[in-house]
């Protein structure tokens, strides 16, 4: 895959170490997409030409419910201990509440224990800590692909742990098989391959419900995977971040914490958090449940990097304690809204003849857009991603998840109005999907023309002839300045580096600035100048 | 020093990697002391036999002011963006407020820019990120000793960066000199020594006001240090965490951000936060100001590990925006209370003939207790520390700050009632300071006798004959079980490891448990049994 590759043409930044340069150049399409969106968010009135984000997995359907609960008076509580240093595993009162809540939510046969819990500011932090505690630098962790791409950075950036891919086939391979079917045989084969390469394999990561496939593994499947881990003395890191995001009530989900017994409890570590199931990714709460006290102890030492404000810990405890609100208000209404959004988007996909994995879980659909590729390559997939991005729709391409087959995309459906737009996007204008984006490079950095689609279409305010409006700089625009358009492998950071290099080593700045000031939107020019100044430094 | 040494007698924990074992065994007396305190906090009515904490640098004098402000209605605010992913540098609205606040507080000649700011969950996180960005593993950073000991872990645990000590002399070395005097010559000498050892030196850490010396460096001194850094192409990491904690108004503090120009702005990085100056260490807010955008960009990639909840970011912005409250209520009252507490404790120290560095800054006093050592060694210093701890008073010994001379202690004075106790502690019972604690080892793990001092003395409720009460297990008790009492270099984690090893490899458990059940306090026995069970696992 293209992930993890670096732009060797980029200059080394002298202020940073080799590691610092490598951190800067770490390729992460999910983050790059998010940065594009975050700097230019679509808003129906304030920024109608902004980016519509169907790429970042966030639940934006339940803000009203959350607002109501999170502004109740019990949330505004301060006491001395909340303003002081505390246990780096999290305040005992919070770990008690999380233990009670997970006992209930996971249908654990025994009460889960607060002492087996660690609460940190998000699951990225927990992945990073666990990787540091159980792996040495360059050790590897098995992971079936596609997988939520940020995990590569979670274990890699600080802890220098590599993921070893176990590729899943996009087509079913027999009568009991299904697309992207994870089996113990595949894990065994991956493990053997890693060992043959002389690598030290310390763990396997299992995601259930799966990200990005949205697949729910059965109790038997998970047990088989855990037994595979035990046989091979691998830690099993079980990511159950979407455990409550299942919107068809007849579908049962089995957390590994619901099992009568775990095959290897000292090597089984279960992650959960508030980001997905409680639609609060900005609240930064991740939880680890493990019976291994050595790991808990190691995490205490790393906890100073991943602490949560005491007052926020209080709020989370209050939320999880309010079982009436959770069971009678939030969860049923959340399921209802997710189901409606899911139905809408799958209907549109069906109309367009785009296949997807059907699942009543998670916030996204794993779609097969191979028919829009001119050839089956990741360059083509990236071209398509850039086409979407250029047209101000952010979705996530398969290579961001290390998918072994090009042409798959993850589409997030859990948004209020924006998802309505998706259907129209595809229905009204599909011709651009195969359009060669190198044509538009000729238009220069500030003259990328907008297709009618870049004007958002809201059912209530839709007009017949949307007018073109200023565009902001995006990754693909920079490509046309600094790098070959045929080389899509550079990260945004790398591209800025290349741009800077070009500017420093030529009279490019003198030559190019003046022509931009003629007749262009002054706001665009300001953005462009700022970027140039920064690059020229 | 003894810091950073490991207990080679301890068994390797098989579930953890070499790095994981090393994390567990990382020696940090400050953290160990805090854990002892946190599990057994002194409370005047609920836990009168708990530990009194004069070791952790926290300001506990202003809770009433903070409570009043932090429970105002503007603090309870939720909007969608606060619950969603955002810029990993911190929400723009928060960085704007921090920039405005620091412009004001540092008397910056130019408005500081939000784009030069990164907000993370504490300065430990910022130290860790900066170390990763500017250093490769095994690179070193110069630091004058004594220094706030946790920085060794901040740069070491994840980023594998070592601190290279520049020892300051405890005695003045000439007429313009003073105790622990930092000079450019000392920095130069340290740099040369590091280079001779073949090390790559990437930065120097400067703390002002200093921790633990409480010293305030002048404008000229700081400028000289920054010029030293520039001459040698070193990054200067300037920790100004106590910049507003100066309680004599006539004393001026010059932040490096107040300078007309910085010698090397691309290599100067200034840390600040809410922990000390706003008495909110549990709120986890640290800020970095740097003009180096490459470092800011690198920190964006690491930001996912160090995020702050959106709602907490809102609260911090509200707080910093409320300049009336800060300038007319909080800061003047905080100064007044700090000054009173400082005066009280220094008066007691003078009475006892204990020297300290006189400074109107910070939350602690750097005291010279060399006269209580039977010989000038760190073992003796550690014995004294254990004696304090055994008597339920936590203060911090010099080796926790890598001080090159044994016998110095940092005493935190910014506490409500407890500091009153300090004077009495020393005045009433000084004889135990030289007492040999190995005697009490004979008494066994649950029979450590309490001196009258272990009963806290409150001026309002003081009684003549305090009665002995249950003690909890402390580090020094474990020493007597598992390790030689004469070897004080093991960390609490190591000691538990050794204990476990002893138990597993012998019939120690059978032999030792029964004798403990006879006539001892049942609560103590429970704690001991729980520890044994955990160790025997």
C-alpha cells in the first residue's frame, strides 16, 4: 500500500530530528482529509462552499439529546480533588462507574472490577501505551486489513511498533465464506509469514464491530480468534469501540467481556470509549479493561501523558450513572436515527448500483466503487479520492485502511442533513467520477473550477443555478504546484516541504506571486500568500 | 545519582516487553511518594492518620476562589464542535484566548499569535512531543541540576531521550556567586563534557522560576542562556510554569516572551500551563508557544495522544478571558495567601536553623537538611526521606531532583492547614530525624510503631496524648520484606516484583501469613493479604 511511504524528494527540516521529520511525513489520509475539512467546514448558511465530511467516523445525529443531558446542573460540579493530581488510571469514582456500566452493557457474568480499568483521553492513547508496554521497538502486531488506519500511528508514532497486515479477500472464497472474511486460518497464515520474515509478533488486534467493514463477529468467531491468540502466546487487543452502535435490536452483539471465561485473561485487553457509542469524540474518553495488573501498572507510569481533567471525569461518571437516560432516551433514539440514516444512504447506493457490506452496526458503509476506477490501482483510487475532495466531499479511500484491493471507500452516514446530499451527488453527477483530474491542474492553483456540485444542495433552500464561489487550497491543488500530479503518494506535510524546497531553490516566488494578484478573489490571495510566506521561511 | 537505576534482582515480567519492564521499573521518587499519599490521604476527620503531602507541588490555597468561578453558568456550555474532533493543537477559540492572555501576562512587545500555540493535556505531554520531534532516541538534552525530576520521564518514557546533567554547586563559588548558581560557563562545560562522551546534544531545558530552587533568573541571565543555546544550535525549552506564582509585587519576572527579540526564535519553545499559576493541576492544561511551524506541525501528528475535552477547552477560554477575575480577585488573593504561608514556614525553618533559598516565587522551599544526615550520602538522604514518610509526612528529597549534593529537600508550603503542622513536626520531635530506621524492620511489616507525630496536630483539635492508629503499607515496609534494607535504590514497582519473586520461589507465603493474623489490626491484615495475593499471582 501507499501508506507509510515517504516523499524522498522532500528536504529534511533541520530543526527536527530524523524521527521528527519522519513524524511530519507520516502518511495519514484520514488525518489529511480531516485537516482539509476542519479548515473549511461546510455550513448551510455560513460556509455553503465548505467541505462536507462523510469521511470522519463521528455520530452527529444526537447532539440535541447530548446537549440536554450535558447541560443539566449535575454536570457543573467542582471539588478540590477534581482540581488536583490524582490516580493516573482515572479517579476511582469514575473507574467504579465505568466498571458498573460495562458490566451492564457487556452483560458480563461477573461484576467487572474498577481495579482492572484504566481511563485515558481516548483509545489512541491506550493503543500507544499498550504497544509501549507489551512490544519493543520494531516488534509487530498482527492486524487483518482493511482496518481503521489511525491504529498504525497509534502504535507507531511514539512506540515504534509496526502492524503486520493479514489481508482479507474482497470476494467470498467458498460457500461458507463472505467478502473480507476473517478466519483463524488467515491469522495463522499471517503469523507464520511474519515469523518467516524474522519478526517478533507480540499481539493481534481484533475490532468488533469492525472498522471499516461494520461487520459484527459472532461469539464463536471471537472465541476462536482468542484461542488462536492463546495458542501462540499473543496478546489480544480487542477494540469494541462500536459495541452499542448497533441499530437493529434483534441483532445481538457479544462483547468478549460477556464470555463465561476468557481463554487467556492475562493477555486479553478490551478497549471501549465514549467517542462512537456516545457520539462524543471531542470528549476524549477511552477505557481499557484488563485483568493483567502489570499492564495496568505500566500504564500508570505513562498516564501522565494521557490524563483527563477531573471535572470532565466527573461528567462522564454522571453520564454513565444515568441509566434511565441511557436506556430509555439516548440509546433507543440514537438507534432509530442511525437506522433511518443508514436506510436512506443504502437506498441511494442501491439506486446507483454501488455494492456495500450490509450490517446493522457502526456509523459507516464499506462500499465497492471499483467500477469508477479506470484501472485497478491505488493511484486510481487516490485520483478518485482527490476528485471527491476537489468537489468538496470527503469520504475515506480504502488505502487509508490498508485494504489490499483498490476501489473501496468508507462512507459515514451518521450526519444530520449532509447525508441527504450524498444521494444527489451521485445521482446528479456521476460523470466526473472518471474525469481525469490532471486536466484541472492547468487551471492553476486558484482557478480550479467548481462543478455545480460544489454548491451544497439542501432540500429546503435548493436553487436551480448555484453560482461559483471562492475555493480554498486543498492537497490536490498543492500537488499541481510542487510535485508531479502523477505522484499521489506525498502527504500534505511532504507537499508543503516540496513546495518550500521549490521556492527556496528558484525565483519561483517572484515569478508566480504577481500573476496571482490580478483579478482574483482577495481572500484567496491572502490564504495563498500566507502559505507562500510560511513555505518560504 | 540513584535515579534511573534498576533493580537487577527483580524478575522479568513475561507479559511485558523489555521496554514495558523498564517502564515499570523506572525510578520516580516523586510519583512513588504521590502514590503513597494518594492511597492514604490525610483528612482532619475522615483519615487523621493519613499522609500529609508537602511533597507534591500543588497550590491548595485557592480552592474557594476557583470553585466560585468554575461553577458560574458560563462554564456549563456545550455546542456541537466541542463534542467533535477538532484541531489537535487545540480549538482556535482557546488558542486565541491563550495568545491574548500570554501577551498580557508576559508583557509581550507584540501580540502573540494563536498559530504559534499548541494546547495539550499538561506540560508532560508537551515535553514528550518536543523531545520526539527534535531528538532521536538516545540523543540528550542538557539540564542543570537540581531540576523537577519528572522531566526525566517526560522526555524518556516514550521518546527515549536522556537528560545530561549540568550539576550546580550547593555553595557559592565567589563573590558574585550564589548557591546553585547557574552560569553560561557551567552550561558550556556541560555541553563539552557531553560531546566528549560522544553524545548528540539537541537542546537545553531552562526552568524559570526554577523548580525546585524557586529561583528567579534575571532578564540578562535568561538572555545569556538563550545566546549560549543559539551559539551551539541547541533548542531552548523554556519552562515558565510558575511565571505568575510570584508573591512579592515589587519583584519583576521577565518571561522570554517579553524580550524585544529572541536570539534564535526558531529554536526557542516556551511552556506554560494552568497547573501551578491557576492551581489546577488536575485540569491538565499545558501550552507551548513557538514560532517554529515545523514543530507545531509535528505536534499536530502527536496531538491525538494528548487531547483535552472540548468542553474543558471552553472552560479554560472563559477563565482566561475573565481578566477582571484574574487581575482583581484571583491573583492578588493568591499572592496574599502564598506570602502568608511562605512566611509561616520560613519562620519555622529559621527557628530550627534549617537553611533555605530565599525567593518570593513558586510553591516550595529548597531546604538544606544536611545536618540531619549521619554521613553525606544519598543512602542517608533516602533513609531520612523514608523516616519522614514512615511518620506520614511526604516531602521530596534532593535525589528526586538529581541534586548532586545529598541532604537537600523540597518542602511545599502552599497548603491550607497542613503546613502549620510542619513547624510543630520539627519543633516537637527532631530526635527521630537521625534515628536508624533499620531498627523498626525487626518489628515486621505490620508493627511499625507510630511516633506521637504520626497523629496529626491541628491547632483547633490538638490533644495531649494522641493514640496510635493503624498504619498502611509504605515503600519502606516492603523493603524489609523483599530486599535488603541497606539497598534503597529499588522503586515501589521493583519491590513488589521482588516480593512476588520471593513468594513464588519459596514457602514464604505459608510461613508468613499465619503469624500476621495474631492480634493485629484486621484492616491492616486485609491490606497485607490483598498485596500478597496480588504478588503471588
